[in-house]
C-alpha cells in the first residue's frame, strides 16, 4: 500500500512539473527562427584604401551585398588587418582576380567610368565575382552580372533573385571559415 501511495505521489508531482519543463523553463529558439539556429555569415574584409575616387562606390557596393545576402558579410578591414579583398582604382577596364571564394583583388577601371558606366554598379558587379558569380553576358539590366552588356544607361547595382541564391549556395556551410573554398589557380575576370 505504501508503494502505491509513493508511486501515485511521484506521478502527480511529475505531472504538475510538466508545464514547467515544456514551457518557459525550457530554452526555445528565438522568434522568427523556424529553421532552428542559422549559421552566421562568413565575414569578408575589404581594403579600399587604393580605390581613390571610387571609395564611396565601393562602400555602397559592399552595403548592397550585405543587404542582399545572409551567407557573406563584407566589412572594411581594420587598420593593420589583412583583408580578404583588395580594391584598387586604375585606368584600365574593371576586373576581378579571384584567388578563392571570398578572396581576391578588384580593379575599378576608369576606362568604363569614362565611357559612362555607373561606379556603384561596377563595384557591386566586381564584388559579385569575388562572391563566386560569373559574368552573364549578354544580359538585361536586371541582372547585375550582365555587366557592361546591359549598356551605359543601366545603373542597377542590385543582384537579382537568382544571383542572390547562387551566392547563398556558394557560402552555405562556409560561415566562420577563413577560406571556405580554396581554388588552386587564381581566376581573372575581365568585364
């Protein structure tokens, strides 16, 4: 009889504490995180100290990518910090040399600017190469990676949905990794 009472008491105590265990006492995912814990963005630093008159266009191009994707985040390098991306101004045509995903050098060429191409679009486009996107020429203005084939009148600096998805795929699982995908051979993409 004593065992039955003890068992009944323990069962009642357990049932009474169940709301505490399944309610606020148990840690829950933050609101809006239905898929569970998402990986943090892979931070890529850039050094635009050599971008001369294009510095604001470079910063805006980086901000556009930060607004557009979650898998990678572009930040200016701190003083003395080695950057993933080096950005330079020169008198040639814009181009990017990728050494691996998220790493390389971008040239904002004055030749295209002198012809009338938009500096923010150029910057955003070239950073797209560093994020793993190829040129898609010819293409419409709605495609950032169509580059110069969209014409001088095209000033759209934003990636389209497919371009955003491709960058997200490129960086899936790469968060926190200093060099997610190393390529054995640098690739120069002249636009």
